């Protein structure tokens, strides 16, 4: 591609991006200063930095990417995302393009919560909530004080998977009291909705709900809070990393490429926000026939292990596809409680033990 051709593509991309409008302000992403450092390489790759603002919907970056990709002459698009600064100091390590300062320490919002970890994925249907619920129950069974904040506002499954459907009580007319099951304190939008009621909301509402669940719930003293995230890299993820200092993220995938590719994007997002990725869990790694005991690789094999190697994060373990996991989730009894010695129950307990060890190692490093 000649310099003249690059200039033509650059002008066309800039014009296309001016058609991406913020739904609340009516400004386009170019004139508002969100798109910065726009450039076109000789191979047709378009690259720019997107300065995301606190009130931006999570779809705005995707719209900008789609607009650039549709331009004639564009082969691929790479976007470096920078998030709003919270004013807190950077985590230890060199800053990278698109990185952001670490969020406010937990001592300001959740002073009685020692550690906060998120369980996330790039796509739905991979068993993220299953891993989050069993991780919490396994840690609680080892004597830790554990809470689960269900941030998956569109699919709040924590109430069903813990077998708790009551509405939380309100103390002093102001703060919600978490419900408790299997030794785990719980808060979810599912406790506040009717069973058939859909959660129809946009980005600012999601951020508001998360803020309420953090500030207006009597969590008490916890060793670990586990946040069950919605799939993807949208408003909930951005709101969380802007509000709390996460001690780590557990990424959940299934073996097939369509899942690991999405989880890879999730890992990159957390890296850009200076959030530690503790590792990858491969769920549904293989089906063990209950009749003959033979293993079938329904979704492929070792995708999570390859992803961990590709990204340099730890492989936390693989969880086989078992009917008992589904039965426990539907019955409200996590498999680490109902069938702790089953292949899936044992695998999930090992994941929990490894996560606990990583958090403990972080404590040791912090004291040095």
C-alpha cells in the first residue's frame, strides 16, 4: 500500500468513525476526542486508541471497530483501550499503552473484605457461574468466610445454584442483609426480581446496581469475595475494575476454539486494566460415560491449556462434563458439596485450592 493509498484509507476511516454517535451526548467518537492516534499501516491494518469515558456504553468500542472494518482497504483493526483514571497509583510494573491506574483500594468501599476475585469468561454457556459457585462453596468448606456477589445482571443464576430464593432483609431501613447457603453469603439481582421478570437495563443502570451491591449490602467480614461476572468485556467488567481493586480474575473456557478466542480477548481486557489474571479453568473438558467410564472429548481437547500457554497465565485445571454438576446446580447444591469425590467435584476442589494458594502467595509477596 502506497503512502497515497494509506492517506485515502485514513480519511475514509476517520469519516466512518464520525458516524459512531454516543447515545447520551450525541457527539461522535472523533470530535469528542475518544478516538486518538489513528493510523494505517502498509499492510492495511488500522490502529487507534479509544479513550473510554466513565459514562460510555460498552457497545461504543464495538461500534467503532465495526465502522472501521467496513471501510474499503482496511484489512484488520487493532484498538488500544484506555479507561478513565481513578487517581490511584499504578500497580507495580511498567506502564503500557492503554493501561490505566489501579482502582481505589478495597479498604475504602469494603474494609472488612480481605480479598476480591472475579470469575469471568469471554462468552456465555461455558459454565462460569458453575465454577464461581463451586469455588465459593469449596473455599467455605475449608473454613474461609466467603461471599458471592452475582454481577451477571442479565442471567443471575446464583440464587438457583445455591438453592436460595428468598428476598433479602433490610437492616435499619438502608442496607441489604445477604442471604446464606452452604456457608456462603450471597447477593444477586435474582433475589430482587420475580422469577419471570427480565432485567432490561443499559450501562449506567448496571453500574448503579453493582455500586449498590458493593456499598449498600452488609457483607461483614470476609476472607474472600467472589464476583460472578457476566460474559464478555462490557459495562459490568469496566465498572467493576474502575470501582474495586481486584486481587485477581479466574477465566473460564471450554476447549473449543470459539470459546478460547473469546476468553483470550477477556484476558487482554483485564491486562489493559492492570488486573491480575490468576489463571484459566477449562470446563467441560471431556465427558466421562457413567456406564463404561470411557472419556469422550465432545468439545475438543486441551484448548484451555493451550490458551494458558499462549497468554503466559497459569492453567488452574480442567473440569470434566458430568451430569452430577448439572444436577447439583439445578438442585441448589454445588457438586463440591453434594459429590466432593466425583471427578468434577475433585477437580473443582483442586481449582479452589490452587486459587487459595495463589492468593496466599500474594499476601506473602505483599509483606516482603
